[in-house]
C-alpha cells in the first residue's frame, strides 16, 4: 500500500463522525456511525493482498429499518474499472457480513468513491434490458470529487463545526486549495486543535496530499516554522515506501538477492533519515561486500556481526 493510500485511510478513520457529516450531511442526520467493521475476509477486487479497512457500519437514528454499510474507496487517479470492482465488493460484503442474533440480517451496502485527482467519474452502470423485463445489473455509487469541492466553503463548515477538522488534510486537493488566504485560514483552524499529535498529523497529511496536485512546495513554504512537529505517522509511511525502494535498488545494483540479515536490518529502519545513508551506500559502492562495509553490517558469522 502506497503512502497516498495509507494517508487517505488514516485521514478517513481519524474522525469518522465529522468525516461522514462532511461527506454526506443528509445521510449523517438519519444514520449514526457505529464502528468500522472487520472486513479482513473480504479482499477488494483486484487487490487480493489488501482488504478495504474503511467499511463503516451505520444504524438508523430512529432505530427503524436495516443497518447500512458504507465502503469508502479512495482513488488517487481515475480507474476505469472502479465501478465494476465496487459492485463486486458490495455484493461480497452483503453476502458475507451480517448482523443481529445468529447473523440473520443483511446490510444495505453503499459504495463510496473519493476521487483525489481528475474530473468526476461515471457514477453508475446499468445493464438492465427492457426486452428481458428489466433484468440485469444496476449500480450507482456515491461519489465525491475533490477538485469539485470548494476549499473556502469546506473551511467555513469546519469553523462552524470543529468536529469536521478530520477533513483538513484533504483541503490541498480542493478547488482554491492553493490560495494564500485559504492556507492561512487552514492554519488558523488546525492550530485550534487541542491535541498536538493531531495537529502534527494534519500538517503532515496535508503535505502528502499536496503532492497529488503539485502544491507541495506552496504548502511546505506556508507551513515552514509552524508550531507543529513533523508527523511521525507520515514519516513512518514514507520509510515504508523507501525500504521497498532500497531493497529493489540493491537487487538491481548488485544483481544478487538481498541477504536475509540485511533485509532484517533494513526493516528495523523506521525513519527516512535512517535510510538515507543506506541509499548513499548503494550508489557509491560496486559490490555487496563494499556496501556492507559502508553501512557497518558484516556478513553473519564474522567477527562483529549483529
């Protein structure tokens, strides 16, 4: 999972009630967020190694009627297969996840797609055939396209309802998200967050999403010297990606499988600054033995080996 996927899921799950009120205010008035459901047994189509961990359960506020499942799927770039995949996933969720005594009740399942870049995508497909009495498949997803969202209007909503701060990281993706006045208002609202760790995450996540709209230099300059520490969570995600890149680069450079002891040592490096000398060593050495010497990791079984 890439840093953008990790950042989007972390943001969505960081404040569910506020996120869903921003996403669909009318729905949030009638249904109350209950929890994120365990969908580990239901892999998202096309990605067998990853489950969608942003499947939210809602109960009717008046207690009448079936519960809802909203499967939220962010996409950093338009995906022509997204509707088909959402349909397949929705049917699997409905079939495999139940609630109530003896799990006898089926959920109403709704697919939610967040478009981080690009224009609005098709919301539905309809293969029902009038010559077959309307038999066929019809699917319509609930879709939000970030560049169609106005950053100023979003910030005004956050100012009126602080629980919506959960969506602050998405502002760089929105229309007018590169205006100086918008960024200053963003900073004011983020500073009002009492939790220092959360303030740090807002800034780190905003910088991650700003990369998708080529606005990172602008946001980085605006946040320079701001009274938050770099988000530890974002640094760990960046390190995840860099470890993968480092192992791949080592294999290409030295033309041998990376030894297990080096893989183990690399997986212990959890910050980008820790990985930087290892990248330097790959570029400046011409053999695995020379690389080991440069990073100070002798082969297993030799004197001084870890």
